[in-house]
């Protein structure tokens, strides 16, 4: 049975802020009965997928059910000798009682996943960067693995719509892998003030070019981390999911001197849309002919489920075509495999004339719009694999910058 409480409590807080107290109360009552938080037939409009965990493995531990409320004493609920809390505070208090252990809510009502214990010497901290385009906060994971004092790789992770850095870190488990390989990982955060669903605005022309809008902010965060820490400038990478995947493609094309390789999960090619209507059209059926990438190709690894009904799988083909457009004498080969106890997949290897792999395209059989091999602790994850985080990091570390980098 699905634990409906975390997303339900976020919705209850949203309803409260919107003044719909009756709706918030009714939702709380449904949650206490472990019923669906959204009545049948009512679906929210989000330019992404519903934030659930897809296809959890059958042997996964069953989710915890909502706790049952019991009076604290004989007169509980009858007298209020002290000041009464506001409804928002009351709902937040209810959330702490019905949510699974360790799960909480951020100040904006976003579900915050339970954090994994940090290894001794590691840190996961919040900072911010600003320029004329605005300000963005970010979370930075610094591993305890210091690599004997050598400069370390950096991975920039761009979350999908409705997600947060904590949620994306929990779902991808990238921090755990970063600890093994001695990488730093930075998670820029898109606020709801920039996009109501916290999507990166990949469909806005002002957010598709170098030195402007969101690309300038993400690049600024990247450079700030590089200044503050000992980073190998030839091993800086960017990856993302859905809207974050589309933004990662933009970053690789706009800043090939900054990012050595790109990871795209369930994303779209650069220039697939120029406004919201064309964004929905591209998500449904692809955005038509893709813009060729200028300059040498930036190595790119692509993951997409063949049953993705949120971002059509043909968009993954578009990312590959865009990546390989400038590669002369390219060749392609296909391998097939299956994750242990999980999903089958095909893996296309696109090489240049010298045989170097410039692009990998993983098509996951039966998978929808979710991070392959992700953890149920985060949203938009499919634990049945293959492990996209592990494969992305393998691809990244095998593709340091081949030309001169620019600070």
C-alpha cells in the first residue's frame, strides 16, 4: 500500500495558505483514514510527472501507515488553557505525527526526505549565489574522501519539477556514490518564485543561452564551488532529470568550456521549445528538428524509459542527434542487458572516428518518468534499475575534458 501522507500534508499546507481551510481539514481527515489525498478524478496540473515512487521492487519493505491519533488525556480536545496555535502551525504539528520517521516539511511545505547519516568528515550544507539574473540557493555535498589532497571532480545535479535538492539527493543516491569516488556534488534549487512548480525554465529563450538567465546562475554556482574548494577543472559535469535534464543539455551546449560531460535523464534537446505551449507539445511528441550543436561534441549520456508518458522517449533520440551532429565519421552499436532482478534495457554506444564513445543512450524497457535505479526515499524514482547514477558517474569519470578549460 502506498504511504500517502508526505504528499498529502504538503497539499494540506498549500490549501491552508490559499485560504481553503475546509479543503485542508477534509484532506487531513482522508489522510488519517489512509485514503487517497486527492479525490478520484481530481488531478493537479504539473509540467512534469506525479511525484511518486514508480514500481517499487516486490521485496521492498512495506511503507509505514499513518499513525492513529489518540487523546493525550481525559480532557484532550475539550479545554485550551493556553494560547491556541494557528491552523498552519497545527497542520505542521500533525505532519510530524503522521509522517514516516525522519521525514519532514520545509518551510514552503515541500516534503523533505529523511537524510542519510553523513560519514564522519563529510558535509551537506546550504549556500547561495546571485547575479543580475537573480539568486539561487544550493546544497553542496563535500565527501569525507579527500583523495589524498588532490583536486576533486564536481557534479552539478539539476532537479526536476516539484523537487528540491534534498529530495533529488535522496532519490538519486548521488552523495553515496560521490563518497566512494571522492567527488563533490552541488544541487542548485529552483524556487517556486521562478516557476510555480519549481521547474527549470528550459523552454524560455532567455534561459537557453550563455551569460543570461538561469544558465548564468547555474554556471555561477559551479564557479563559486570551484573557487571555494579544490576542484579539478577538467572534471566538472552536469546532469539532471526531466526539466533539469533539459537544463543540463542547455548548460553543456552553452558552457562547453566549463562542463566536460552531460547526463540527461528523461529530458529534452536544447531548443525543443520556445514557450509553454511548445513545451507541452515537445513533451508529448517531440519538438521537431533539433538545433545542431556548435563546436566539438560534449560527451553525453542519456536515459529514458520507453513508457514515459510525460516526456516522450523520442526526446532522448533528439538529445543524441544534437550531441552527435558535429562528430565526423561517427558509428553506433547496440548492446542489450537487464538490471539484476529488474528492468531490461538497450544501450546505444555512439563513437567518433577514433572509436571514442561520445554518447550513450539507455532505453529502459517498461519504465516511465522516473530516475532509473533510484531510491524510494526520493520522488520520481524507479528502484528496478538499471542504476542511472552509477552509470552516469562512470561515464563522467571516463570523460575528462579533452581540450583547454576556461575558469
